[in-house]
């Protein structure tokens, strides 16, 4: 493993850009689906409609990306434990709930 790492056999520019494109495309798909499901910043239904901006869309996209990554890890990890479950559930849903409460207060 040491020899392979020294000669960049596992991490070439082609591998890096393929993972970059995969992550970027999954993020864009999550963004488009979330905007379609929740709606955009300029959705109005009348003169007195409330438009909260993109904060709900942003945090929802963040949470959906974390869920997609967690599902991908769950498929590839052989020994899924409660530590891994809590390690992914607490930051993703905790950040979502915390951000929603903080924005609601301020």
C-alpha cells in the first residue's frame, strides 16, 4: 500500500475529477429536486404572501445531500453500527433543526 500511494496509483487526476463530477452532479440533482419540491425564492401566491428566501431550500439541500451520502455509505459498509448511525444522523438532522430554530429566532 505504501508503494502504491507513493506513485499515485490510487489517486490520479482522472480518478479525482471523476469523483468530483459525480459529487457535483449528485448535488445539482438534490438542488433541483428540492427546489421543485419546496419552491423557489420568488414563489408568491398574492400580494400578502410571505417569501422566506432560500434558507429553507439551502438547509433542505444540505440535509438531502447528507442523506444521499449516508445511504451510499450504508450500501458500501459491511458492518453498520449504531455509532455510524448516530454519527450521521445527529449532524445532519441536528444541523437542520438547529438552523431552523436559529433562523426563526433571529
